[in-house]
């Protein structure tokens, strides 16, 4: 049990490192993208997507599992010791996934706290507040409109009357 916890914590740190490295540069993903896809299907030069960076959960799971399967195969062939390591394998995959999401939370938080972004968001909030105040002050005729809506609702036929008119009920 202790070894599983150690593997889990190390995998979380490994996931953070993988995500951070891919957020800085996705050269390896670009290489495989150019190698696997035709010129028309290749990713844009400014696309930051990587194996785990900017990927959905399922693709992250696939790439991380593939990484650990390859590493497990290499370890099994390189060492003469045959160890049943399924619980460590699953613990490492889950830990790495958690680590990537922890890293993405910190990276997005740090990007959101930049001075330009804060000023932009503050200006947007002020504009929304001004629009809201203007909407509140411009509704001087609102009680009359509500009164007219109530009167028009009374003039409309009930649902039962409409169904009778269509011949659906007697």
C-alpha cells in the first residue's frame, strides 16, 4: 500500500511536469502531427495543443495510458524480474491525470491574473454594470407594459377552449 501511495504522488508530480512542459512547447506533438497527417490536415502553427495540454479527458487518458504501456513493456523486456504491477500501473495513470488537471488549474490561474487580463475583465465588468443600471432607469413604462400583458393574457382562450376548437376534446 505504501508503494502505491509513493507511485501515486510521483505520478501527480510527473503529470504536473508533463503539462507544464507542453504548455511551454509542443514540439513533439507537432512532429508526430506532421508525420501522421497530410499537409491539409496538419495543425495550425499557433495551435498550442499537445498530448495532454488543451486536450479533452479521453484523449489525455489515451495518451497517458499509451505512455505507461510503452514504459511497462520496456521495463518488462529490459529486466529479468517479472512483477505484477497492475495496481501501480493504474495508480500511475490516475495520478498523472490528476497532476495534469492540477497543473492546468495553476497555469490558467496564473494566466488569468496577469495585469492586462485583470484590467480587461474589470473594464468589462464596469460596462456590464453601466448597462444594467441603464436598463433599470429606462424601465419607467414597465408597470404599464405588465398591465397590458395581463389584459392580453385574459383575452386569450384557455388551453381547454383551444383544444375544443381543434376538435381534440368534447
